[in-house]
């Protein structure tokens, strides 16, 4: 958020270098041989060599949300403009179009291509030539992250408070969490690591000998139960009664018309933009005003 890239000494945890140049928050970094390449909401990629910028270019017309390096050496970026781009140096080799919303997460799929996770609720597997090889739909809201394992399994995490495991394009397991799942990663042994909005990192396994002790399991079940109870209402609204993201496919009736949409464990306000014929996610101040108008008792009791 502070627009900086930091280099750290792992042996003592101290900051070694501060790399300043991005105008808005930094969303990712990758190592490219001896260089660092960083992505940002300012739409640019910056290449740092010996802690100095050697090149910078506008990679997308909207915020860049993710960057990865493929084993073959190319870089891949994902953006709010709904596309992925494949890069060799600063040359764009291909633009992948198909998602209907922000591309939030990227991963390499061993021997096949690129995985993308999107705010449109889907995960896609792309060939490097641009064809969609597979689309996985199962999350109820934004998908934040995706990863793959050499076994062919895929894992994804989303705002619907679940990590989902996929095999051959089919969801074979959904793991509930007491909060949004921000990030997911496979370990080499096939275990899965999840980062949850409740502040806890969890490791999941299919190996009986590595399953957590009963105290940890009971704690997880208790947190999950408490969370489900807490998310039944948003303000004075029942969360399960709120419409889902598919409602945003229906045009509004007048400029400024508002809707509260269920996105995972949140109720999110959207306003109809008559000029651009689309629903815009409204700002916090607008949401506060909206709730003050429909639930005055919450603010003036």
C-alpha cells in the first residue's frame, strides 16, 4: 500500500534496500534471474537491477493485480481490465481475453499452461497460445487465488469462505473457512496451505498421520460455527436473502439506483451508471450514507 518494494536480509530480518518508483500500491514481485520485476495498481511493471530501475512500462490500461514467472522464462500479468498478458522482456507476446471481471490470481499449471482466478467467480486454464483449455466454476463469489500441483490437482481460494480442490475441471472437495480465503498454495508433498481473513494460516492434508490433534480440530469447528452465526445478517439484512453477483447482469432502471449484493460473507453496494450502462461498486462513504437512510436506528439510536 505504501508503493514501496523492500529487499530483506533473511538471516536477521532487517531491511536492506528500499525501492521507490511506483505511484500506487504494489501488487506483486517476481525474480527474473538477478532482476526484480514488480507490478502495481499504477498499471506499470518495473524492472529493478542492483536496486535501481532499469526499465518501466505500462503493461495494462487498468490496475495490475498479479504477476508470475513461468518456468520457460516468460512473465504473465493479470489485470482489472479482465485480461492476462504474456511477456518476453517488455514485449507482449499474447493477450488472453475471456474473463468478465478482474483477473486476481495467477499460477503455472505444470506442462499445460496458465491458471487464472477472477472476480467473475471462475478459474480458467489457458494454453500459452491463448486458447481456453478448461473453465472451473463453483465459487459463489470472487476467486482470489489459485495454485496447481504436479499431481494435476488445482486449489483455489475465494471470498465465499472456501478453498476448493479441482481434478480434471471438477470440484472434488470444498473446505469451509471462518472467513475469506485470500491465498492458497500447494506444498511439494501435496498438502495445502490457506491464508484466511481470520488471521490464521492453516495446513490441510490427506495423510492420516499428519492430521492435527483433537484440540486444534475442535478449535477449528468452533470458529467455523461461530463465524456462520455471525454472518447471517449484514446490518438489518439477512445475508442469505441478498441477491448474488448474477443480479448485476440485469440493467438498472434509473441512474444512481442501488443494490446490495452478496459477495462471500459481505453485503456490497452497487449503483447503476446510466451513462456507461453498468453497475459500479460504490465507495465506503456512499455505503455509509445508504445504510443511514435505510437503517437510521443503527446510527442514531
